[in-house]
């Protein structure tokens, strides 16, 4: 399943590369504001305004991130897509996106404070155990958070229910969740070479959108086949329509589209 997930995500990205690059540029612009404006205010000896601007432009960054994710969801589900939908999607998702942003800010502050405290507590056994416990909890939260935007794109659930489903999906599919989280980190590291333009954050968004799509197909299959073994999902059957839609495209077809 993971290999086909990578293949479908690649072709989704390739077929809409122009839009993907535009999404990445918008996200990069929002990220630049997050750092440049606070830096200017620090240089002007305005620390309070610097922190305030960081919070405000951080919210803008998440709004752009949410809109990017919504557009990527349309791509993953093979729907017609127009850039004019971007602003509509941003407004539709604004409330849930900002709530998520506030949760991320609060958790980041708590985790940073806790790790700093236990990291400087003298290196005794209890403080080290607490440090690593909080560290791995933070990793768990980070990996589970990858489901938030894809879930909010396809389900009209309240904010708290979306958060709860993130953890349910992670613990019900730990292997796929960890694999895609690690792939996301690799994509992010590779993207740093091009200043997050290629393949960029949008490639990561497509990956998570397709993962959730595959998992929803899995749950549909299990609902229709209650006797099926949850640990041995016949992915060839579950993903039959997806495979037929993607077809037998290869890298050679990409390089030589006339053949």
C-alpha cells in the first residue's frame, strides 16, 4: 500500500505541478512574513510587537497551509480544481484552522518549557526519564497532527471530534502513520535544497491526503466485509479503482510523453 501511495502522490503532484509550485510559493511568502517582520521589530527594539507579529503572521501561515491542504484534497480525489477556489476554501476552513493553530502554539510552548526544565534539571534518572517521556509524547502528537487537515477537508465534524479522530487513526494504523510521517520528514529535508519550492510542503500535503483516502477506502471495505481480517487487508481489492485510474504510468512516460 505504501509503495502505491507514493506512486499516486507523485503522479498527483506531477499532473498539477504548476499549481503545486504556486501553492508552495504562497506558503513560502507567508512563512517569510512570519520571520522577517518579527526580525525587523527586534532590530527596532520592540520585543513585544515582535512576539505579537509572530503570532499574527503565524496564523496567516496556517490559513495558507489550510487552504493548500484543501486544494490538495481536491487533487487527491480527482475533482475539478480552479485557483479561484483557493480563497473560498481558506474562508471555509478559517475557524478550524485557527483553532488548530492555537492548539499547536499552546502545545509547543508547554513542550518547550517542559523539555527545557527537565533538560536543565541536573541529569538525574527521574529528570531524564521525564525528558524522554515528554519528547516521545511530542513526537506522537506531531505524527498524529498530520491527519488533522485531511480529516477537516472531507468531514464536517466539530473541532474536538477531528482532533480525537487524529489519534484514533494513528493508533489504528501505526505502521502507515509512522511510515508517512518519516516520508514527510524526508520530503521536507529534500525540499530545503530548493527553499521549500520543489517538491515543497504541498507534496507532503498530497501524501497525507492520499493516505487518509486509502484508509477511508479500507474502512469502507471492512464495513462491507465484517468477517475480514483487519490485520490482513487485501489492498489490491481495496485500491482497485485507484490503480485503474492511475494506470500503468512509468517514469519513462513522464520523460517521453509522446510514446
